[in-house]
């Protein structure tokens, strides 16, 4: 029996809308691209050690070509002690043996290009690993040395310098400063009695670079060229808002959270509590922290943009910057800076129609003002997967990890909403990011044994935060193979949830209504209708519905409708259904379901 259909007085048969986005005439690939994030240690393993590697990615690139994405972004695969899963780089010009060799990177890039996929690599410029040659030299050469000037070393506060230089907190928890003499490698070394401190906005194994130093600028321009010469199509820039700190490093008592950024209210409260250096007075008005989103970062991106512009083929820079409000983020994508910035505002928006409408409208307004494409993203390697996040009582960014003793997400609700959210996202003009496994509807691993956790946030918060391991579990490929086909030996560096066997691609390929089939269909339609390049109206369709119309030249308009209410809503007449995130109930759009409609000629 069909569910009752709400006769919606709010849903006119002739949909009226308000223009929220007009595309520019520019047609570069990145303005409309769907970019798939590969997290190399968990995508596919070729050598059998249970940790993914570059040959394991290359072997599986056809899955991505078949899926219909335009580009692949690879999280770091450089030489690294892996204290923060590769976001602690010891050598920016080499591949870590865990992941393969430089020849493997070349082969991956070549194969991707053969398949028509662009390749974006990760660049980590805010900090290096403490095993980087520069930091080793800085430790050995001691206070006042030229090598120390490339990092943020300072004398401590207090009578004997026994206090950290300021009160900044690491994003991963605990102080953002470590005293050189207290490093685990200090005993018996030449820095055993060295009283200086160094800044690390993340783990103590990730010392922050000093971006006031010309050698740091030269080095990163050279690293960009190294990878551009090898044929990469762009860079995702890690912590792009962090490189420059407020002069004088003024105290600031707020706490910055990854992806979500600084809570502006909290930032304001923190600023009022502090005696700020005169040149940081801006923070009192904006709530911005002195370690993030300082105006000086933009000069760096202008410098890098000039390097990229020397190369042919539309190479790109993508900012990972947890910056609010959207207008502030848009400054990173002005015409002479980066090409794109991740839209975390959309990711952290709650499953609320009004808030989603506001995020969509605000995102277009801010990016259109600077001529940049708006990006859309729902998951990545730093947040609880959206198939689980949207099944929690409190949607939005969600907690930093979920453990077995925590309230568990409603898996069915989460998946239904995740499919609806993804179909909404893929119908929006601009560029979209897909995190590996979301095309399979993978939930977070929410019952991982604590003894297996590796995220530094788990340790640094004294286990208050579970951390990000649950979204980084090795992917399933074959339902009947050991380790679900992740590796030839069946080994996986983290165990996979049992429920994942039924979600492996070999199973989903056989099912017309699977999440994989939904993504393939949506991506094919998105390409066919050039939805990425469309103009957008926000359509009036009732309080509970997020509805947009995507129009383009020489094609019928596509209406994207997501019902977030508790009752089904009637579909407008005169439209044919292109794709839906779940079954439609007799001409109506059920709760937590999205549909794409095409106006009938
Ligand atoms: C953001 C990355 O996405 C995250 O995984 C990493 O831990 C931090 N930056 C520090 O590099």
C-alpha cells in the first residue's frame, strides 16, 4: 500500500524559484569536476602487508573510471614515520616504502591519465615530520642556529623558561608546545639540556614551519615543481589557513577543531579573556584565532599560483581551510590564489532543510562573488562517515569518532539519509568530492577495539576523543574473499565491520538499487546533463523540502528535491523521474529521499 501523500499547499505545480547561482563562462575542468578521495593506506593493498599502497590504487583505478568521477585526490604517500598517517612528511620528494616507490607514483599517474582521470596530490606545508632532515638539523644545531629559524622555536615563559611560550592548544589536544629537552629522543643527545620550545599545532612529531623564512618559500615552490614535472594535475593543501601566525604569538584560550574550525562565539569569548598583542586586536572583533586564517597566508598562495600558471593543463590548488564565515573562505579562491576550497560549511550542516538551504545559498553567494566554483563535500578521512553521522540523534559534524560504548548510530536511517544527501550534493552545480567508500554507502566502524586505535587525537586527548580510525578502515572489494579482497593475503591494518561483506562492489554491482548503482547513475546523469555547469534556483517547495532547479543551455531543467520532513510530499506534475535515492511511493517523495526530475517537453 502506498504511504499517504501530503497534499502540499506549498508545492505549486509550476515551480517558482529564486536565482542563487549563475555560472561563469569559464569551462576549466575543475569548475565542475567530481573528485574522488583515495586514502592510500586503506584503498587497496597489492603487496599483501595489509596496508594499502600505490600499486594497489593503480590496480583499482578502473573502478573509479567506471564510477564516473573526473579526478582522484590522494592523501599523502610521502616518506613519513606515519605518526599522523602520513600528514607528517619526512621527505616531500619520495614515496614511503610502505606505499611503494617513485616509479609506482609515476605508473599511477600514467594509468590514471590513460583512463581520463586527473591526479591531485596532497601537500603538507604547515608542518613537517620531526624526522625531516631540516628538523633533525635544527635539533642538532641548537638555539640561535640558522636551522632553527626555519621552525617556530621560542624560549619558554616563567623564571626558568619552564612554561610554554604561550597558552595555545594543539588541535589534537594538549599544549601546542614541546620543550626540546623533553622530547623522547633527548636523553643522551646533544639537545638533552636544551630548554627551548617548539610549536606544533598538531602532534609533537609535527613541528610547524616558519613561513616568514625565505628558504621555506623556496623549498615549497621547488616541491610544487617536482610533482608538477611528474605530471600531477594539482595539490590539495593541508591546513591552508595555518601557515602564518599572528605576530608576537599572543595568548588565546580558544580551541580549534578540525574541519569545523573556530567557533566564532567561543573565539570571541576567548579573545575577551586575553590580553592580546596590539597587532592581534582584530581577533577581538572577529573571534578569529591568532594561529589560523591570518591575512599573510594569501601572499603564499599568490606565489604558488604563479608557479602553477607556468605549467600547461589547468593544474589546481585546493584549500583545506577550516575558516568561517564563507566570505572569509572565499578569499582563498580569488582569481590569483587557489582554485577551490573544501566547503566544510556544507559538511557540518545539520540534517535540517532550512540550514541546508542556507548553506547552499550562502556557499554560492560567497564563491560567485570571487568567480570561483563552489565545492560540496560530505565525508573525508577526518570525520565520521556521513552514512553514520546522519544516523545520530545530533547530525552536523558529529563527534570525533564513535566507540563501542557510545550510543550507536541508526544504520538504516543513516544510510537512507546519506543516499539522499549524496544525491542532493551531486545535483548541485560546482565541484563535488567523494570520499572512498561513500559510493558503497559504507558506515563508520563504530565498535573498533580501543587497543587498535592509532589516531594521535586518541592519545593526546587522554582517550576523551576516539579519533578518526573508524572512517579509515580498509575498503571491501569482494564479499567472499579474506579481508574482503583488500589485500591478496587477506590482511587489513584495521579490521572491517561484518556488515561490510554485503556492501562489497561485487555484490552491489548485481543490485539495481544498491548505493553503488545509485552513484554510477547519478554521476552519468550529472555528466550527460552537465549539471556541474548549471545555473541554480532555489525552488519553493515547502518547509521540509530542499529543492533546487539546475538549468543549462539546450537541455531541459533538472529539479533536485530532497524531503527531510516526516511525511511524503507530492511530486510536481509534468516531470519525469531521472533517479531517486530510494523507492518513490506512488507519485510522492518519501521522508529522507531525494529525487532528480526532468521537465517533460
Ligand atoms: C588535516 C588532515 O586532513 C588531517 O588528517 C591531519 O591530521 C591534519 N591536517 C594535520 O596535518
